[in-house]
C-alpha cells in the first residue's frame, strides 16, 4: 500500500490493520512523516516534530504486535498533540514567548491517555497564545493557514490540530474547547470536532478552579466514526479531576451507519435567536437542511431560549482568566497579547453579584436546552457552527458580521459560546462548501451526557450530506501539477 493511501485511511481501519499485522506502525509513521514534510510548510500546522523519537516508539509498537501483547484502541496511530498539552521531554510552548524554550518533565493527563491507548506522539500542533481566541497565530510559531485557502485562517484554538487532520498529516487529533475551539476549526477545515459534556474526558485542573466546566477536551477527526474512536479512547474519570465521570460501557464501539435519518426529529435554528450569520453560510446550511428533509428527517424551526447565555459566558470566561492567568501576567508584565489582558482585566473587575448572576443565567441556559431536547422531543438542535466564513489570516478576529459590529474578540463566536454555556455536547460536521470553495460546518447539539447518541445522529447526518469529499487546496494544487 502506498503512503498516500495510508495517510487517508480511516483511523479505525488503520488501527485495525496495524493490530492484524497487515500494516506496520513503522510504515504508517513513515507515510505520515513524508506527508508532513511535503504539506506542512504550506500550512504550518505541526510546529514541533520528534521524528526520531516517533520512529523508536513505532518500532516498539511493532514489537508489541509481534509478541501478541494486548493492544490499545489507538495502537500505532501517529498523533500530534495540541501545544497546550505537556509532553514529557518535548518542547511545549503554549503558544507563548514566555515558554518558548519550555520542556516539561511529565505528560499531561491528555497525553498520558493517548500513550496508554497506544498512540505514537510525534509532535505538537499550533495554537493561539495560551489558547486564547479562535485564530491560530502566536509569537513563537506564527500563523497556521487554512488548507482550503492559504490566505485565510483555520480558526482556533485547535487550529493546528484541525489542519493536520484535514491535510492527512495525522489521522486524528486532540483539541480543547472553551468558546468553540474544537468546533470552529473543524468547520473551517471540513473535518469533524466533538465538544463532549463537561467531565466526559478527565482534564488537568492544577493551577485553576477544579470545578470550572466551560473548557473541555474533545476529539478531531475526518469522520464521525473516527471522532467516536478517539472519544472512546480518551473518555473516563480520573481522581485528579473532580468533575470527571466514568466512560460509557460502549465508548469504543463503532458507530456504524448511525441512526436512521428518517427517524430523526431535528430542531433547526438559522441564527440561534438574534445572531448575525453571513449569507453564504446560511445558503449552504439551507441546502443541507433540504437534503436532510428529502432523506426523511423531520426538520422544524425551533430553538431554546438562550437569551442570558452571552452574559454568563463573558463573565465566567473572564473569571477563569482571573483565576488562571493573573499570576502569570503579574510575573511577566507586558509579555501577553492585548486580548488576553482585556479578558484578565474584565475578570479582575468582577463583583460577587455579577458572578452570582452569571451562574444563575447558566442554570437557565442548561435547563432551557435540557427541556428543548427532552421535553420537546427533539433528537438534536441544528445550527451554524460559525457565524463568519474563514477570514484573512492577517486579521486577529472579525470586527463585523453581516453588517453587525462585534463588541470584542469573542463576540463573533456566539453560535458556539451560547452552546458552551448549556453544558450539552455538540459536534461540528461538514455541511458543504460555498461557491468560493470555503467549508461550512453544521453544529448538532445533543442531550447532556449523551455523546454516543449524538455521534449516532451525526453519523446519519454525515452520510446524508456527504459533504467532506473535496480535497484541500494543498492536494488540488498537487493534482493540477500532475495533470499538466
């Protein structure tokens, strides 16, 4: 099997072939290293690469197969982890010049779980400074570019992860999501990203509020079933995370064909209340809605009342910055970007009354979403992932959408951040492309702790829309050269 074929295999099939001895972890790694060498210079998604260490780990993985050892679900799969995650002995910068030369001694909980599942950690994917903002650029490594238009952003903060997966440089990748960081980049890159319920994947809580639940880990993959594979490998509790819950008993089972589309009842929201959404996005999603309806799904205009979610998100996000970032900012004055300082100062200025009001608003948002999905009987809420198309890689964030001015650098992500506040799982699936060839994602929101059911619905939607079958620009350029 040639290297290009290997790189575009589904992750689940790739892992099965390695376990069966039909492929070696070494061959899989070399195929991906070759693709990284050819593609990554165009997009700057993988910013640290440990090829020699990865080769040693791949040889060890092949030896384990030869011995007949028990193998993890990700055995032999090459992964590059988000540069917010510590990997022992590997440069980890958090996208900050303060940590440009930082090499941790121990793995984060995320990296430890990837290794325990058999994955081969080959390097790091790019992220914004300290993961703040949904545009992937930082003073250490620069910007990561969208594989469908190299002049545009890939989103963030899991931008490097989404681009690496979209370009076939790794089969799966980890992400993390506060206001949309595991949903925006997949939507911008025509891949899949799952934001689970808080606690579904245990996380490191040292240095912050151990009960904070806006930020979660989530998988990124090219298909829903591969996202399910990575979710199953990572899901579960850990005594170091008081929010975490045990993994579902069927966490590692394949999704298969998913739900029958004709059995789905979908609440459809074009704007999630009053949000501005670019017309090209609405056009793509209207076409997707028609395809779902033609396939038999009952698609109805409906949405929960999330009018208080913006205040809750803004206050609780700012509180998180005051809790986690304030000591670093005090120790390194003038070393953090303006938007981080903006959020930090908002957090430090909060009053107890405003925090309490935000907590009550979050309860109302959770209750509204729970009632919408349970009491009203919808299987999912469907809405845009992003309100804007991928914008210029030279622009930090959109200042206006559809003629509406944005109040700050996170206001353009309300279609995701409102869902964050509800605490319900959400997934971004490819919905199609604009006439200019830019990807558009459809966000599906499921019941609290209902990740497996949401994945089954998303698989049915994925089959119906079949929207990701367009190679990224980097491959189209190669095809054009080969045809000349």
